[in-house]
């Protein structure tokens, strides 16, 4: 189906919004009146700009407080409408959105509303324009889609139809099944927005917290199926009011928006995309650093051994068990310290995973490689992390390890087994985008968000994982847009004995994050421990959590650049990440300066 986006969904000037929408692959736009009024371009110039970009203008919006008002007020409304219809003719838009009235003089009189909308449609028809009447969820007398349809049906005018808006329908808890009773040709437009499920005033909810399909809690796929069953043939259009999107760069936001519609079309059978290829493990993590010495010291203390070096690049492979860390000191090394730059995802079908990612608009990354290097497909996540789809030592597929040549080394320790999870702090404006990306592109379902206290605000985290937990990524966002310290990343490594691993790390010269004594005093009040157990945790800075399924013990290393490591022991079927302990860890890290 054709896709469109309302200009109110993006930041910037109208010209910037139109350019972003076109580059992201949208077919059309809804022109929000405030964007037009603030633009230095004339309606004719805007029309030409859209044509040059290959965009149609599918809707002009909104016209407010039109119907069910006293006669003198309605006369003024018709005068206002005539001016807008003349403007729309210059703009080249043939459909206008009319919202149900919130005017204090509006009367609870459907017959009057229908009669006045009929007269409005008569005027619109003279200009070749259609009127799409929408029920605002906070409308004074008309607040549901079925009520709006009854008014439209009573008005009985060919230039008058209804506009369906998923937010207004689902936020009120209306049953969308009734949409199928509306003739498809009378559904003039469909606007889509998701939203997190929240208990708050519906107007504030609408104006600040809408999001793109798949980022909230609404069943948009079900609603679209009902609309299609009614016979609607128009575009799927996004109208999203969101404070974060209005501050974010328009280009990436538009790409995220279009990705959400591709996902929605796949879910409703309107588009066929390459099948998801869910990763089965973490093949490697790659750190880029301008100074390998502190990174090597940290990895060595953790028990890793430098086992191989890339044959054509300054990249070393450090290994312990199934955990592999690449240390890159080449041109990719960033000036602002050590960072987790790339993740190798073990894939049953690397080529298929890349096709899926590209179809969902993930940026495909060019690679500088020698002719003999293994060809690896890589895409960029929203935060810039490079994601490689690869195979490790599988005879049926080329292995990325073939690019590395062994170097003399002692055998690595055996305390750490594999990567338990990765924690990636996202740019402030890309948190919801990241969750949608990992779910749609990588096939990793997201769990509910968790808010944890940081000394300077709230830290929000949302984990994504595959079914067996072999790939877990905790996406998080710091308390504020300027909280640069919140961009820390960490690699959690699993062990069968966190006490032994922590002691070995410290004996090798490693420094564990110090945990306040008050924390362990509180543990004594919350849980019962064996003799000496709590004292050991206090000595090593080990944190502890327990739920109905199991026990979680973990501790943290010092931070090098932006990266630190976590040692994790899971007993039973504990599936969490120690969220109750996160405020203590964050406070402790704020009190220490990173090294490297």
C-alpha cells in the first residue's frame, strides 16, 4: 500500500520534513497547517517541491470547531473554510481533515452537526475537495469513530467521509470491529499512531506520547485488518505527536517511521519481506581504542588470552571459553576513548539476515577488506553500533575466524564461559527506535521497559532477547539528552562461580567496582544467607538478587573509556538483569573516573 506521514511527526522546517520523508521512502505527506504557515515558501512552491521529491499531498490538516455551532458562528466557519479551500487548490491537496468540535458553544445535536457538515461539503465540492471528518477522543460531543460515522451517514454528501485515527479509536477502548460496517469508499483517510499504555488524560497522552507502530501497546495490525476488510484503498499514514521526535533529526526519524509501516504491512499481509533470521549467539564483540594497553590489562586480568591477530588489520582476538573480544587499534579507533563499536551475531543464515535488514532500511555498511578476507555483511543499528551477521567455525559457511592467524599464547583461564548479555546505552532520542529495530530487523522480542533511579534522574532500560537467552541485549537511555556519561556500554560474561571469578580477577591486578556498605547491610535485611556468604559479597563488591525462578549474582569491573565488564552467575531460571541493583551500580560509577 501507499504510505504517508504527517509533517507534524518530524522536526525541522517544512522543507527539511519533506526531504526526510522522501528520502525515507514515503509516497505522500499530510501537510500540517502550522508547518505551512511558518514556511517561507508559497503554496505553489510547496506543491512543486513535493512533486520534485515524488511526494503527493494526501491531506491538509486540521480544520477545527466547524460543526454543531450557532448559525452566526457557522457562517464565520464557512468563510474561514473558503479561504482554506482556495489555499488547498493552490497547494494541490484534495482532502481536508475536519476534527470533531471542542468549541464551548458546540451543541449536542447530531442533526445540526450533519446539516452543517453537509453545507461544508457542498462548498468543498466546488473546489474539488473532500472533507474527512474525524472524532477526537476528547471531542465535546462526538468522541468515537462510530458516532462520527453516524453523523457523516446522516449528512449524506458525496464529498463528506470519515477519517479514522488509530489513537482516537484505541485510546478510548473502542472496538474497531465496527469499522467493517463503514463502506470503504466513505473512509477517506486512515491515520496511524501507536502509544504506550498509560493511565493519564487522553489529550496529554495524545499530544506528547504517541509513537510509531510497534513502539507502543496498541493492536494496530488488528485495526488495519478491519479497515482493509471495510474496503479502504487509501494510504497508511502516520500522524505522531511526540516530544522526542520533534527534537530528533528528521532523517533518521523518518526512516524509523517508514520501517514501522513496513513491519505493520508485513504483520497484516500487505507486504512480503524476507523472513526473520534470529541470531543464535554472540560470535564476538569488538572494542575500538586509541590505546590498547589498558584494554589488554583489563582483558588479561579477566583471564582472556590474546590468541590471534587479523592478517590485514590491526585487530587482535582475545578469547576465553566461547567469549571473544576483538581489540581494534586501527583508523576506526575513536578519539574519545575505548568504545564497543561492533557486535558479531551468530546467524544460521548470514545472507538471509542481511537481506532482511536491508529490506527494513537498516544502513548497509561498506567494508574495507583485503581480497582474501572473509566477506561479512554488516548493518548499522540506530546508535551506530555495527552488527555483523556471521558464522563461527561451521564447515558449511565461511567463518570470520579465518581472517585471523594464531599468535603464541598461554591458554586462557576457564572462569568465564560466554557473553551473557550486552548493555548498550542509546542516544536520548533513539530509545524507541532501537527497540523497534532490534525486534523487526533482528527478530529479538522486547520486554517491558524498566525505570531505575540514577543520581541525576531516571535511567530507562528495555531488554531484547531470543527465545533461549543466548542473545540478550539491554537497551537503555540516560536521564537527559546531554547526559554524555550515560553512553557507557558493558559486556556481561557468564560464570559458574562469580566468587572464584572475582577473586581471580582481583588477584591478577583487576579492580572491581566498590559497592557501598549500606547496600550489603540492606541485603541482610531482605534475604537470609549462609554463614560467611554475605561477608564474601561485601568483600568483593558482589551484588545479589533473587526471584521466584532463581538467583542472580554479579559484579563489575572498572570502566575503560566507555566500556566495563560485568561478571554474572545465574542459578535456576533467573531471566532478569539485576534491575533492583542498578541504582547502586550507577551511583558507584558516577563516583569514579573511567580510565583509558
